[in-house]
C-alpha cells in the first residue's frame, strides 16, 4: 500500500512538472497533509496550535527546504526531519496567540505557561496593532469569539479604530457586539436632524451586527422611517430593542421581518400598528409596553380587532416570556380585554402592571380576565406589582400565589373595604411587600400578619402604631421604607430598640419620596 502511495505521488509530481506547475497546489496539499498528521500526533489536544503551525509552514515554504518523496511514506523519518521547524513554529504560534486580543490566557493556559510571566500585555497589544493589522491572523475562526469575549467595552471601541481588520473582526463577534449599545436620540434642530439621518443611512451600509439598539425618534417621520429600515436589516441579530416615540407608516413591504433572537423588547409611546408588528415579529423573554402614542389614541376605550388578533397570536405562540411590564390603561386593556387564559403557553417569573389612573378604575370585566390570567401563573410567578386594583385581585395574589417573594399591591383609595373581609391566608414566602396606598393602621397590621417573613417593607404613611407593630413582630425585617411619618418615627424606634432587647434590632428606616 505504501509503495502504491509513493508511485502515485511520483506520478503526480511528474505530471505537475509536465503540466508546467498546474498541480503544484495539489502536491503542496499532499506534503503539508502528511506534516499535519505528524503535528496532530504530537499535539493531539491542541488542534488550534497544529493549524497555526501548518499555516506558518506554508507561509515560510518549510517543505521546500528538506522534502524528498520518500518522506511521504515514512512518518518517523518525516517527524525527525521537521522537528527543528516544529520547535521554531511552536514558539512563533504561541507568540502569535499571545499577540491576539489577549485575555484568553486562562482558557488556554497550556499554550501560554512559558510566556505568561515574561511578556507584557500592553506591549503586545500595541505590537499587534502596529505589526499585524489582522488581530486574529492564523487563528481558526471557531476561536475568534472565545478570544474577543475578553475585551471590555472600552477596548472594543478603541481596537475598532485600529484597522479595517479589527473593525470587521469585532463587528462580526457576537460576544463583542452584545457589549455595545447603539443608542440614538433625535433632537429637533436642523444640524442634529441631518446628523442622525446620516448616521442611520450609514449604519444600513455597514457590516456591524448590532444586537443592542435604543432609539428615541421624537415622532419625527423621516428619522423614524430611516430607523425602521435599519431595524429590518439588523432584525436577525437584535437581542435587545428599545424604541421610544416613533412615527412610521407600516405596510406589507416593511413589516415582514422577524426578530428571532430578541430577548428583551421595550416600546414606549409607539403607534398601535407598530406595537402589533413588533409583537408578531418577536418571541421575547422580557417585554415592556408603556402607553400608546397619542398619534392614534383610541378614544372609544375599546381594543381594535387587529390588536386583539395580535395579542392572541402573541399569547399562543410565545413560550419564552418570563418578565412582563405593562404601563397605562390602553396596554392593560390590550392584554386583558378578552380572556386569553386558556391560550397562554408562557409562565412568568415577574409581572408589573401600572395603570396610572388614580381617579378611575379599569372595567371589572378586564379585572376578571386579569384574575383568570393570574391563576395560570400561580406556580411560576415570583414577583408581582399591581396598582389600582379591586380587593378581588388582592385576594387572588395573597391566597393562591404561594411562590411569590415580592408583592406590590395598591388598592383604590375610594374603595370601601376592610382587609379582614378579604379572608387572606398565610403566605410565608413573601420577603418584599409594598403597600403604598393602604394607610389605615389596622389594615396594614392585618396584612403584615399574613406575611411574617418579610425582609423589606414599604408603606406610604408610617405611624407610631405601625412602627411599633413592625419592631415587635417582624423579626426578619431589615428595611422599612416610607414616604412620610407621623412624627420622628426613626428616633422613637432607636429609643424603643435601646429599651427592649426583644425588639427587632436590625431595621433600617428609609424615607423614600421617589418610590414608585
């Protein structure tokens, strides 16, 4: 068999000469293929090093210096012949690895142990930039992201300006691009207007795969249109998307993209049709909706047919959703105008609903749909924030959602009820409770009796009675926040603590006017 290989090799070489070098590439591949086998035997667990050495051998035409056809069939002899070149290339390749973006040392310590103490990081970084404009020269593509992931944000931005090779390599690295946020904010002035339009047009023509995008279009039609075009180009790469105050015309040609990798979507003041297109296009883990643009405010307080079809699709196809934040009555109705509880596939960890309506209530039918929705999430939901709700929602949250660790509940001030009438049950998992609009001392104490393991509590009005109850009974509490107190409750607590060793000694009292 070896003789046959040797004969074939001689024939190939002869043919190559006869054909005026036509098959030289094939001969080279055969020679370096044999050398590659020797290298893999010497470095079985370091394929990246062997690839680097072969590239180094080819570049320096090493085989031309010693090769004879008989070496092809005698690997032992071949190994002895090339050993001096292997030793030299081993050093060169390790050195080249070191010059590449550099904090991969921990992951590939076997390659760098001999050099790590003697080579200065900064010097090599500069050396690379000056002498090798391609930072990943001779390193296989599968390792690029592993190397570049160790650059911090400042290094990414600085190295992107070194050369077009750096720019392209970093732009194609998912690990690098997820550390960079493309943030654009439009200001109404002629110069700024032209500047942001030009930026958006340039971005459409570059190869950078931005994953984190944030934009505030300020309802400007031209800027919104340019951004929407950019969004459709980058759709396959976007992981985090935040859009504020956009004004764009949606038609069949510009609404077909899919945000397949999107993990977080935040949309604030966007038209209904834009919101619907984005929700159809994505399958996020985290979703934040805040109000609908006044450009097409629905004065009838009814959710339109297109939006109902959109939310139905979103509820039935999304299995990844873990975190939802809904702000405003319009978005509330968007989610809960109909009972989608039987269609839902996702299981939330966190839900936040803010209506921002202090003098009016969401329709009771929507609230009943909310309660049915909560029933589907009671095994998974850990954090819940709901403002302006009726007592039925409070009862559902306290009595049926046993995995909650955080509860923020606000009930409407004008609703006449007593906490004892809710028939609440003990919930020992809750560690963070926020009740900013229940001010009656007895009601607060009633609620606290059902959450004995709190470590954090927020109340709007802290009375002496509430403070003393907390100090004596909430043994695990460490933080007590409030907007205002009856008198100087903090001083009274210090006196109470000094006089009674049985009082909780570890409560930090914090005035928090900004709490929402």
